[in-house]
C-alpha cells in the first residue's frame, strides 16, 4: 500500500493559517455544493449519554479534489472536570481516485476552527459593504478571535467591538486583537452597544437563547452567524431574518434543520427567500446590491469545507516535508 | 492530550486472531445490540461515481466498553487496474469516557475479515448441531477460508467441501484447509453437491443471484449467510428462509434492508418470525431445539463488532508493547 502521512497539530499550525490561498480553497467549495455536485451525506452521530458525550462524523467528496476528508469530532462535556478539553477530533484523508488512506490529521479541532473562520471571511467578502471598517464580534472564544483575524484579509478594518457574557474574557480578547491587528478594540456590556455602528457583526456562541434581535439592526449591516449547528442552538431571533433584505446560508436544508433558518421558518420566514452562499459566489444569485441593505449569512458548517482545508494542509505539509511517514 | 497509538496491519495480525477470547468478545456484543443498549447509527456512505468508488463509515458505542470504533471502509472498483486492492480501510478508536482519540488501526480490512469470521463461528456455536462435523463453504475468497478456520474453534470438524464459481480457486482453498486443519477437504462442481450431507453451510460471496435454494436443504442443516450487506446482494433464495425452521439475523432491521431478509420478506416471509442472534445468545429466544431443524442465520455486519474487535486489539497491542506512540 502507498505510504500514509501522519500530521499532528503542530505540523498543521505551521502549514496552514488564515491566508488568501486558504480562503480561496474554502470559497471554491460552496458553488460545488450548491450545484449538487458534491457527495455529502448527513452528519453521522453516535450518542454517549453515560458521559454526556457525542461523536459526529462529517465527510464530503468533491469531484476534482484529490482527497476525501472524514472528520470525527468528539464533544464530551464532563471532560473539563478531568482536565481535558470538551471538544476534540481528527480528520482522515483518503485518495479520491482510489480510496487509499493518504493521511491522518490529528488536529484537535484546529482545522475546523480555521475553516469556520475562513468561511466567515468568505461570507463577509461577498455580502458586507466594500468599505466596511467596524466589526462587532459576539462571543470571546477561540472562534471569535479567529473570525476577526480572518476578516482583516477581506476588509480594511479599523475598529473591533467585543461583547461576551463573561466581561473579562471580552476585554482580554479586545486587548489581544488591538495589540495584534493594530486596530481600536474595546469590549461592551450589551449586544445592542456592540452592534451600534458596526458594519459587520459575527456571532460565535453556542447559545440556545437568541441575543440578536431585529431592533438592533441598522441599514448597511452584515451579520454572519456561525454558532448554531444543532437543533437547540440559536443566536439570531427569528425577526432578524424576517427583517433582513438578503438572507444567505451555506446549505439551506441544513440551516433549516440545525441553523438559524429553523426558528425563522417556524416564525413565517419563507425558505425560498434564502439563497445559498455558493449561488452568490458563482454569481447565480445577487448578494448585497445596495450599501443600505441588511444582509445575514448563516453558516452551519459542511464536510466540503473539511475536505478543502484537509487537502490543502496535506499538500502544504508534503511540500515542506512535515509530518511522519508510515508504511501501512 | 493523551498519547495516541498507531497500529499497522502487521501489529494487528500479531495481536489478534480466531481464538476463544476474540470469539467471546464478538459474542458479547450481540445481546447489547438486541437489547437496544448500543448507540449505533445507520451506515454513512459517500459515493464517488467518477471512480466507481464508495466510502462507508460504521460506528457504535457500547456502554461499558472502553473504546468507540469509527471504521472507514473504501471500495474502489477500478483499483485492480492500478495494481491496488479494491477494498481497504482503517479504524479509529476513541475513549468512550472522554472521546479522546486512543488509536489509529491501519488494518487494511483485516479486523473486518476477522470479526466477520468470528461472528460466523458464534452463529454456528448457537445454532448448528452440537455434533456437526461436515462444513460446506460457498465461495473461495479470504472470508471463505477464515469462516472454516473460525468454525474449528466451536465444532469438531472432519470434512470440508468448497464450492466456488472459479473451480481452481475452490480446489486451492480445499488443499490449503486440508493441509492446515488436518481435515478431509475437497472442491465440488455444484452448490447442491456441496450442501449434500453438510451439517453447516456458510455462504461468503458478493453475488446478486442467489445460489442456495430450498431444495438443497436437508434436516439438521445450519446455514450462515455472510455475503449480503447491500440492497442488490442476495445469496439465499427467498424459499430458503420460508422453508427454514429457525431464522436468525444479527440485526433484523438491517437484514430486512440490506440482507437476506429483504427478498424473503418481499416473498411473504413474516419478519416477526425472525429472531436476533443477541436474543438467542442471551437465552431470550430459542435457537435450535431439535437435531432435525433447519436453521438459517443472516449476518450483515455491525459497528458493534468493529468496536469489540478494535478494543480487544488495542488492549493486546498495548500489553505486548506493539505499535508506535504518537504525541498529538
């Protein structure tokens, strides 16, 4: 059998980041998915009720891509009491022409964090005002920071406002981003304050109680919601989608089941009014057409993104001679 | 993060085989599955039509087992023209209490072959006559040989008859088994000849045209069908199940969809007449109650078996210091 490449988190962190090539790799998959050319089964889920855990498996084949990623994500919510992170996972990459295992990517969730942040930048690139300068980020976790760092690749940002339930975490992230990106950054005490005057807002929390409502919107705002990926999660009140001029989702069917479209459709939003990000990228659907529109994009995450980032990471690692080769 | 163990096929072949402990490990999972205590989602399938390929993912959580296997199987049918096997795959093992990756098992399908053969022995142990001595094996591939080798662990065999479409392969397997097991072994030209006088018959082919019919049955025969695991596959004509006194399946719902129960139910067999192997093992359903009954067991394969064999293989490899340790 051909050799297999084993990559650990440090290899992957050295190989891929939030650059233009990575962003282009993520951008390229959406039109393939929207055109129905990907083979992407529903998420497989194994429940482990005794340990408040679950294992999810995502995968996608994209015609023309050299690899097929199979991603296994674990979420075990008693782990912190054992000194372990709640979330973990890894990806396997298989040759798309032969099915032969190419690589094991022990990324501990790094590649998922990365592709999610890059997707936020892709959405903003296609939907936010070209002159957007002010970003509000809701949440202060790893993904909140990554979303802002990815956005500087597509817009010339000068101000960041962070809102988080834990005020100290919000302040720490604001300080970190100010130092790192050379922007003005501050934490605010309310969601409404954070959104006031923002050109782009990104919601990054696992909440089940929506905290963005239509009253907080203003002309020209673009909102990307990345937190909701399960039946019970919701960041945007249903009236946000009803009030928006343009509603976009990475996958409309998945968003209607697991994302922000779920509650909105229940409240009367017509899913035929939503368009897929792939259609906007391909030029088959209009995105923002005037500076004053309110645009919303819901990202629930897809196996296609995993395949895109994993194939790029393997290519980069092979070029740089990173990782361990294993004869299987 | 805790270290991860990387095991390749040679490690696994040195660690686990067709012994009593392995058989007991496989036997133990069926009552758990039948009792509904396993978390075992439907098989996930990624189609790769451009390369006549597919990738299947199976998994199961069994309460009390230390690991959860996620198995990825690849079948790419243009591979032989590239000098590669059509079938391949690997398993990942996750800690069932924390979800942390424990091991990558690059087994190239060896563990699947093994657990399938062990399941055949478990079925025969519970359903064949205690004095069974003569085995007919239909097919001459890897699984055909393994089924016979596993059966010697549960019955005192003295005669093996092989039938295969490729007569030379049938003769070669018969010679191999005669040498290895010290039994009389021969190849026959017809399925009816192979079954004539057999106490146990095992069908191991991927055929879509059933080759065992009710006329070939005789009192006291036990038949195990391991080949069918997809909608189009079928080894036993529907009248075989209608004629049998006892019909058993590893999972009735899966067998009705992908196994021998599919065609039988379409032909009028009442699925309520079938019992699960787990119920027989647990003593909740009778198996064979008289020496003259005809018994049939359909095995379609489950993620629970993968979890059982993978956790045992990892335990054995760790005890023996096999494999490579990776800090992830």
